């Protein structure tokens, strides 16, 4: 496998911080996303490289292995395990008086030998000639972001995503949260030497273009009512997320009064048919531009109250 400089792909230095890597990834992902560049094979290839680079450099442990092992970073753990095994064999050999050979040809298995070790494990080396034991390794996980509006996740819907050149059909459950990550098993990178594929991890970035504030499955909004309705009572029509309803206003309703509409909130994630509540806060609007007659009537009311 040819070496890919992931730092160069994202346009950052090797000393870049996690925040700088994230910022660079998001900028490039938006620029080269297949939805923005339909039927552009070069943009599709670039988008794949960008996601691969972010998947590695965005994870501190993977980045550490990549910096140390380069293109063979995924199998660094196997190499380190082999080093530990050889060290144990050497110690046992010393204790037994030299009666056993080293685990990998009897020589020193140094830091510079890991490329030969990978060849022997995955083809072209000693394992392919019958002198080593091959083992399957799980493929790398892929990470992707899906940008949606709050209205898009009010109902369960299906989407087709293009990830690394492949179309993946995805069912998005109603009520998914902003920042939530779901896993699509087996849709990541291919396994090595017969190992299982990695997974696809999708993070949801949900914007809100509505008047409602969301907190889990509950929604919050404000409704303005005039002074006369607040004092005398009446009926108003208010918006809910899926339509309008009529509400009765009690006489002498105070500013800031909060009412709950049960079941008029947001869908509960993976709970079919269950919804949170909608909380409405009343804002009482004071009258302006009063006529002389209206002012006189308010004065009369003031005198009655006093």
C-alpha cells in the first residue's frame, strides 16, 4: 500500500493541534463533498482521502501510531505484541541456558524491522512461504458527518450517503440528537488477511431553523398575547411543530406564565409513537399609541382599583 501523507492531505503541519486538524477537515470536506461536486471523480477521490486523513489524525491514539509506523499504522499493535513476545523468549532463553532460538529467526527484532514484519504477516514475506503465522486484522473505521435541519429528523426518513465512492442506504430514526453518532457495521475499510471490515461512524450535525428550542424530546417556544386577552381571557391559535392548535387563555393571566401541551414535543429517539411535551411561555404585549379616550379609560380603571 502506497504511503499517503495525511498531514499534507489536510494541509496542516505535523505539530498541528486537534482543533486545527478538525477545522481543516471541515473546510476541505465542504469543498470536496460529492453533493457539491456531482459526477466529479477527482473531487470524489479527494473527499475519500480527506475522510481517511481525518479518521487517523483526528484520533490521538491512531495519530500516534501513524506518526510512528506510517502506512502500516493499523498493524502497529501487532508489531508491538510481537516485540513483547520476542523479549519474553529471549529472557526464557537466558534462563534456560540458551536452549531456544528467537521467535523471529533468532535475531534482534529492532524498531527498523517492522516493515519486514508486516510483509511476513500480510503477504510477500516469510508467512507466505510457510515460515510464519498469518492473522486477520480488522479494517479501519470511517468517520462521516451528516448535516440536517431539525425538521429533517422529526420523522424517520431514508437517505443515500456517498462515502469513499460507495453509496450507503441509511435509515435515520426520528428524534436523533445533534452530535449523536450512529454506527453502520461493516461499512468501513476492508479487513486485512481475511479480517472483518471496519465500521462507518456517522455524526449528526443538526441546525435549527424553527422558532422552537429543543431539549431532548421537549420543545419550548414563546407566544405573544395582548393585554386585553391576558386580563379578560380568550382564545388564541399557537404553532406546534406539526401544525396549529387553539388554546384558551385564563382571565388575569400573568406575564411569563408557562403552559404545557402534552405530547406536542419532539419524537423520542427509537420509541415509535412517543413524543415529548411542548412548553409555551406567554409574553404579554403592552398597548402603544393610546388615544386620549383609551388613556381616560385606563385612568378610570386606575381610580376604581385605588
